[in-house]
C-alpha cells in the first residue's frame, strides 16, 4: 500500500467517518497492509485528540486469589502459584466505597 492509503484512513478518522465493512475486512486480511504504517495512521488520530497523555486503569478485585475456578492462565485460579496478595471476598460496603 502506498502512503496515500494510510493518509486516507487518517483523514477519515479525523472527520469521524466510519470505515465500510469491506475496508475493515481489507485491513484484517490484505497481506499488503503494513502494520507499522497502520499503527502510525491510528497514532495521528490519537495524538490529535489526546496528545501524549495516557490513562492508566487498575483492576480492583472484590476478592483476590480465592477464585474457586481452575483456569490455568489466571493468577486468581485456586491452583495458581502467582505471587499475589490473597484476600477473601470484600464486604458489600467496601466494594461500594472503592467503586
């Protein structure tokens, strides 16, 4: 893809125009798409609206490390050996206060 393709995507994003289904499919399947050029096009839109600011999100669990499930990928699983602070289910009041 040439640079005009990615510039068109940037321009559409800045105007608030949605991509068509076919355009979305092309971005996902066309081997000619350069991922770094696509990331740069998206960054130009992000920079316009947010500059260099970032927003951090922290997960605050109602219980930690005490899940009765055994999902092998999860640090919360009952069989996990992850180094996390384990605590039982918080009270309703504590959950609401932290929300």
